[in-house]
C-alpha cells in the first residue's frame, strides 16, 4: 500500500508542482491582491474592500445603473450571455438537424466549423474587415448602400448602441461550429425507432422535432450551453482585437476589464478584484463539474 | 426524414408530397444561406490579401475578378518588412515545446490517477475538475511577478512552463478518462507477467492511447498557436513575440491598411488551417472532449 502511495505521488509530482505553482498559489495571491493597491504586481498597500466598492459604485465602465438600460462591463457581459448563447446553440442546432438530412452534410458542417480552427485574433481581423465603414472594404456597408443609395455607411464598431451586438455576431460565427458538432453527434446517437414510430403515428417532421428530438437532446443542450456561458465569462481576445473595449468603454466585458485595468491602466489590485469576481461567477460550474464526477463514480 | 420511408412513399397523397418538396427546398436554401454567411467574411479577406494596395482602396473585393489583378506582394511585405516571418518562427518555437511537455507530464500523472491506488488520488481528481473552468486571468498577475523575479518574463522557457501548467488540468482530465477506459485485463496480465508500472505505462498504455494523445496534442498545439492573452503578457518583446501578438501590434499602426492586415491574418491562420484540414477528426475529438462527458 505504501509502495503505491510513493509511486502514485512520484508519477503525479511534476503535474502537482505545476498546478500548485501556476494555478492554486497564484489564485490565492490574486485574492490577496484584490484587497490591495498591488502596485508592482505585489501587495503594497492594504485597502480593504475599496477595489470592490469602487467597481460597483464609481466605475461607470464596469457597473452603471444611473441610466436605463444599465451600462458597463457587467451588463455587456449579460447581453453576451443571452445573445451569444442563444445564437451559438440555436444556429448550431438548426445546422445539425438540417445537415443530417442532406447529402452534402460533411461539406456544410466543415464550412460552419472552420472558424473554430483559427485564432480569435485572426477572426477579429476578419470581422473588422466585414464591419469596415469604408464601402469599398466592408461588405455590410456595401450591401447597405447598394440597397439604399441615400443611406450613410454605418460604423458598426464605432457606435455605442451597435458595437456589442456586432461583437457578439463575430463570436457566434466562431463558436457555432462547436455547438453544431456536439449536437450533431448527439442527434445521430438518438434511437431511430422512436422517430419512425412517431412518423408512423402520423407526426410530421415539425412535431417530431419539437416533441421528440428536442427533449431527447436536452442533456446535450445543457452541456453546451454551460460551455458557452463559461466562454463568455472568460472572453478577452475578440473584444481586445476588435474594439479594445471602445468606443468610450461601451464594449468592455468582464474578462477584458481584468486585463485592461491590470496591464493598461496599471492598477493590478483593481484588476485582481475583477479577476476574483470572474472566479466567483465560475464557482457554480466548479460545483456542477464535481457533482457530475461524483455521479459517474457511483454509477 | 429523408429517404428512409421508401415503401410508404406511394401512399403519400400528392398534396402532402408537394409540401414535402417545398420543405426540402427550404432546407437547401437555409443551408445555402448559412454557408454563404459563414464563408463570405474569410473569403473576402483572403481575396483582399492578394490584391494590390491601390485596388483595395478603390474598389470592393467582390469586384476583384473584373478585371482580375492579383499579387503576392502583400505577403512578401508582411513577411519581411513587417516581421511576420520572424513571428511565424517564434510561434513554432513557443508552440512545439508547449505541446510536448503538457502531453508528457499529463500522461504520467493520468496513468497514476487511472491505475495506481494511492492516497490523495480522489482529492487530486476533484482539484483538477475544479481547475478545468478556472479562468487563467486569475493567475496572471502573480505569475508575472514570479517570472519577473526569476527573469523568466520574455523567455521561451518561461512561456513553455506557463503553457505547460495552464494546459495541465484539461490534459490530465482527458487522459485520465481515456486511460481508465482501457481494458483492465490487459494491464492485469502484464502485471502478472512481472511488468512494473513504468513498463506498463510506456509499453502498453501509451501505445494503446495514440488516438487520445493525438487529439490532445492537436488541441494543445492549436490552443497555444492561437493564444493571445498569455503571449501578450509574457512574450511582448518584438523579437520573440508570436504571430497573434505581432498582428495585435500591427493593428496599432496599420488598422485600416488592409493589404497588410489581410496578409498578416492569413499567415497566422495558415498553420491552424493546414492542421485542421489534415487532421480534422482528431482536432474535433480533442476540442469536444471537455464538453461531452464519457
């Protein structure tokens, strides 16, 4: 028994060292920094809850309820959570179901999946190009002017009221393929007899889809919805590349704010408080993961 | 939905059959529209990357074929004068070791977690599960301070270690799942034949796990190659920065110079796209392993 203990720990030793040094200890340290000014990336001046209080009362780029609808990174993240998740899972489901019935299934799925292979940086450049206000560059504005010659080109990423939706569309373009692949695999795993039985009983394909396919896919939909929510809570690259949080801070989200406050504004303590908020938002998913693992162990 | 009901097809009344034809047509149209929406952004930028600068400024890429005027100059310019060539090599220098080391350390750890009964194993597994969803943002500041202290910031060694550590939870999770699904009898009989754990690991488990290791390796390769955040913080020096950071720097000066930005973007995408088309099956398997429970 003790031989196994020694051997087991010998095998996991390098991994444990890395995990403790780069994940666990820094997490504790960041929590500590969030109660500090953190200048020079280390604790310098303890400030209690000041960072948190300032985030929620004084920082209109983070949390602003003085106007309606509310503004700031927190609310932008909420908009992302809703639109991005519905968009990726919804379109992913549509493609998975429709592609299942055509001969060019592999082709269409490959086309939708390609954006998953490239970096968010490259995807960000691609979408800056699509959104370009120059009608000789941006295809969206070219179409707009083509249809309504008297209209003015729209600076999609330069308008406070549009920028978030514009970024979310780019996000959906990237992640839909991921949802589609998983939903498509789940769809093919469904027992065919049930569908056929329903059709024999006179159900049309619309009814079969809503009454049978969707309920049976529900566990998979739940898993990918969770994955998409986690993606939004961690997201950084796309916003950084496409708008750098602008115009006038209108497209900041939480994951971006952490980077910006820490490394651009030189306020590591303040940025750490944002990181701790990210961590707290993740905690429910940690619990879900652990519970799922416990259930697996038992079965 | 499609052709499964051949025997009953004669029974379907003509009106219903027309309805089915219409809905089939709708399916094709919907998929076609989605395909166009998904392809247009990348195709537009790809075409632009081969157009001369004056042409880009004076007409849309959708008119590029009348008359067709294409050039490789943008790529030459970006690779040489704009430093994308060096960054491209830097990306390899960062990515290859950052793929190998996590695979190595994670596989020995996963072997122990799957097949060695040692005290603390369950706790370790729970910690790894918890860490799967932790955002790396929470670790960046202390790690940077640590790196500054040990002069690791901006060094390849530093970013290799960082990526190895950050890749660890997912790699261990995926491999532990795979290793524990291997048939117990094979490992038991090797043990009876006198093989020790190291032999079982290196001669039996690893060869049997090539598909899982390939999926994980490709996933990690793509993740590191495409990473911006970690490199932005630890590899910001122009001499050693990878393609993602270089593009971000170019954006600061040439945001609307599309002959530069388009070629730079496609240089950065060339390797991931090649890997994707050559090894699609493994890539998809690695990417989806975290979401689909086994």
